């Protein structure tokens, strides 16, 4: 139910559905990751980061949680850690996911741009859902 609500853009309702699922079935890595993703879409980056870190702690091979954690880190300006997290996601996924590869490339490019002393240009980011619980970070300048 939560995934369908996320697809419909009903992030608050999706979060409530994930919380109900966690109460009924227990907290799994998928539930933690889904709750983190819902919070990410709601702009609650601190809560999203906490939940996604719990998800990757629970299962270090769950690539969507690593990817979405990387998105949160980019959004909060933690570029170096985001690069590291996207590399873990890429490895956990065996390089199969185009969205994880694109997120890693974007983070690496952003990291290289930080090395210059040019005036800071504000980039705008948007999230695009790519499959079940997996997001692609889109950047424009």
C-alpha cells in the first residue's frame, strides 16, 4: 500500500502505511528504507538520514537504501560522504542500476567542482522515482 501511495505522490499517507506495516510485521530493512524515502520526499532530511542509516546498518547490501542515503547527503551538502555512499550503493548493486551510476557521477562532478575557488552557483535538485524505493537525483545548474 505504501509503495502505491508513494507513486501517487501521497508521501504523508505512505509514511503512515509504512509505520502501520512496521507495527504489524516488525521493522525490516525494506520498511526502514521506505520510511526514509517517504521522509526524503517530504523534505524531512534529518529523519530520512536517520532511518536510511538504520536500514544500511541492518543490511549493508541493500543498494536502494545506500542510494537514497546518498541523495540525502547531497541535499545536506555532505558531498564527500555522499560520494562514498554512492560507491557502496554501486558496489552492492554490482553496477546494474543506471540511477545509482548517474547519482555517483553527479556526486563526483559536484565534488570536483568544490575543489575550485569559483563563486558558488546554486544547483537545484529534484528526485525522480526509479522503481520500488529507488530514486534518481537530478541536478540542474
